[in-house]
C-alpha cells in the first residue's frame, strides 16, 4: 500500500490539472478571438470609410471618398491657375485706375468704381464656396466653378478693352464719355465676380487635396502665392510696355488712342493666358465627384448654373456657424481685416501715386502721368519678383518662427514702407516746386525699391491667412469652400470702407493719395502688433520629407 499511494496521487490529481490547463487555454483562446474580432472590426470600419463618403455634420453635404495623398507636383499644376488669374489682376491694378480717369472719372470718384470688387466678393465668393461644397457635378465640386469663372474673365476683359469703342458707337464724342464709363463699369463688375468665382474654389480645391495635413496645406498655399507672383510679374511687365498697339495694330481706332490700344492688346494676351492655365489646373485636379448621402436636402447637382435654395441655405449656415467661432479664428479675421485696410489703398493707387506724386503729372495732361504709370507698373513687377522669392521660402520661415509671428513682422514692415512713401511724396513735391520737369533718378529708384520691398509682406498676405483659417475652421464642420468665403468677408468688408471713404478722405486734405496711405500705415502697424501678440506661436518644427 505504501508503494501504491504515490502512484495513486497523480492519478487523482491529473484530471484536475488538465481541467485547470484547459480552462486557461480556453480563456486565452477567447481573449485572442476577442482581439482578432476587434481588429477585424477596425479594418472593416476603415474599409467602409474608404468606400463610403463621410457625411459632414451639416445636413445634406457629404465628402468624396478618401483618396491617396496627392503628390506635390500635381498640387503645383492645380495651383497654376493663379498665374492666369493674377495676370489679369495685375493689368487691372496697374492700368484700370489711370484708364478710368482718362475716360473722364475724377480722381476722388475713381475708388468708387472699385467698390464693385469688394461688394461682389462679399456676396459671390462665400456663396460660390457654399455651392461648390455641395456641388455633385460629375466633373467634381470645384472644377465647374473654376472653368465658368475663367470664361467670365475672358468675356469681361473683352468688354473693358472695348469700352471706349462701345461708347463711341453709342454716341460719345467729348472728353467725358459716360457711355464708355458705363460699359467699363459693367465689364469691371463682371471681372470682379469672375475673379471671386475662380479664386475661391481653387484655394478650396487645394485644401481638399491636402486634407488635414497643416504643413502640406501651407505648401499648397505657398505654391498658389508663387504662381500669383509669376502672374503678377508677367502682367505688370505687359502693362509697362507701351508698344502693344504696334504689334496688334487693329486695336488702334478713332475712339481708342495708344494707351487704350495697349490696354486692349494686353487683355487679348490675358485671354490666351487664362485659357492655358485653367486647362492645366482642371486637368491635373482629378476630383472625385461628390455623392450626397441625403438626396432630400437641397444641394447643387449641376454645377454653378443651378442654385436652387442655395442662397438661403448658405446664409443660414454661414451665420449659424459664426456663433461657434473660437478666439483664434476671430483673431485671424481681425488681423486679416486690418491688413487689407492697409493694402487696399496701395493696390488702388500705386501706379496713380507714381504718376501724380512722384512724376507730378495729371491724366490727359502731358506725358508725365503716363510715364509715371508705366514706371509704377515696373515697380509692381519688381514687387512680384520679391513676392515669388518669398513664396518659395515661406514654409521654412513659418516652420522656424511660426506663421502668426511671420505675419505680424511682415505687416510692420508694410507699415514702414507706407511711411516711407509719405516721406518720399513730400520730397518729390518739393523737387517739383523748384521747377524740375521730371523727378531725379534717386527719387524714382527709392520709389521702385519701396515697391519691391512690399512684395515680402504681400506674399505673406496671399498665403498665411488662408493656411491658418483652413486648418482651424475644419473642426466646425465647414467645407473648405465656405471657409474661404468666411475669410473673404474679412477682406472685402474693409475694402468697401476704403472704397467709399478714400476719395472723400483724400479730398478733405487737398487731394492726392497721401491721406489714404497714412491710414494704411496705421492699420498695417495695428495688424502686425495684433498678429504677434494674439496669434499662438508654435515652436520650431523639425523638417520632414514632402512628396
């Protein structure tokens, strides 16, 4: 029995041992199955997200299926449309304010003509952004609006270029040509509507293609700013050349003198340029069409031609969303508004300032004014060269110092440049009172240098605010088109104020452009301080590879 007792102990405990091991094995298997099930569930959820459009928090709007990351070279081609848009905008800035004064509009009222730009931007760009967010065209959400805007640009510049001929045909014969002015204003309004209709969806398209990657968004906006610089250089170079009517002799007519014929010829070149860049951009975009998850709610289904109740829905959505803006978003909008109070007088009167204050000329009174306008266009071309160089360096600057800090420093630099313009105006007037027909070379070179330096803050203005707002407003559920429209409100409302007030304000102080530039300097300095102190500054980021 003593021998059998040790053998019987394992015999009695063996089943219990196996039961414990089996129980542990089953627990382990159940745990593995649970983890496997969760992993498969996550994979299925990811596949569903990849296959089915993600519905946004706002009713009736869905996003296209998630696609692979877009290469930077394709973003570069998509952004190229900015070159064509800005080519025409450069002609508009450099030539149209002097030209409308040649048609008989007094200087004090020239800024009112530009009121159509801010007003159309106030209504058109947010509405177009809202409609493009919901557009279910088979060509994509943004491309139908970009194409339609390009067609309208071509149509409008034809009207502007032929406004003197239209006025002559309708009976204009004197120095003041009201019918030509009417045709000019009509074309000008259409041009501003078309610019807003094209530029907003293009920026929204870049934001769509970069997603929530903040750095790629900044790079895409830097590309856009770079192409704006290239378009500016080409446009201002075209505007500064006074021999286009010899290359296109058919543009010179009994109603259209050499300056008018040069303007008309430049706009013919603009039409060709906008056609080429628009094709490159929309061909490279390869948008995924939007499919709505809620067909019962009103959406744009056929592109820009069908709006339905989009205007009403847009207003409700816009003002409903503004209530939830966070503090940083309001700061960005405030800095943007102050920045454009600074920029708009310069953009309105840059070449006019060169013709009046620096060269001492008057429209339709001798060659000094037209010579100064062409020299101003040369200065704007130098401005655009600096703008392009700054755009290339933009990402490195923002990564090292922070976008808000760079924006603030650039605005303070802008204020200093405007103060320098006021000082130079005083010096040039003192020279003219001494009997000099033309300004000394030193004054002209200094003016050109100021124009060139202003390219640096202009590059920041064209890029940083859009990158900041697009990355911060995404959390509110707004589409990128509407977010660009919200930022545009902060741009155009100050422009309305400047357009209405700059003419009477200048007249109050005896005419000229100096009073408007003084206000611009104050606004630019205030915006710079606000950006430095109120926009959160991120620490330096380590460079990462971008493809």
